[in-house]
């Protein structure tokens, strides 16, 4: 585990050194490209959500949540507690 962390730190340091070696103008350009891509991706997701929410055929069914414990206890066989059966005799 320590070796993995060391290798990861070394890799991140190499990336940082290569980033710092780039001219400031190129760093800004890459940052703007990243931001533009992020903005387009966000706009696409918001549009997709807006489009799906505006459709008339999209119905949401809201039902009560059923407790699985209560559902299990509805069986016709009655369940008895084990404590009453295993009482020590005095």
C-alpha cells in the first residue's frame, strides 16, 4: 500500500512539473478548453433533464413503501417466540 502511494505521489509530481514547464499562455489556453468542455457537458445534462421533465408521457408512480418484516409476518403459520420454549426449569 505504501508503494502505491509513493508511485502515485511521484506520478503527480511529474505531472505538476510538466504543467509548470508549460508557458503561462498555454496553461491558460488548456484551462479555458477544460472549462469550455465542462460547460458544454453541464449544459447537455441540464438540457437532457429539462427535456425529460417536460415530456407529457412521463408519469411518476408514487406508492407507499411496504415494510418487508410486516409482509413476512402475514403468513398463515403463526410464529411463536423461542424464549418461552427454552426457559430453564427450576
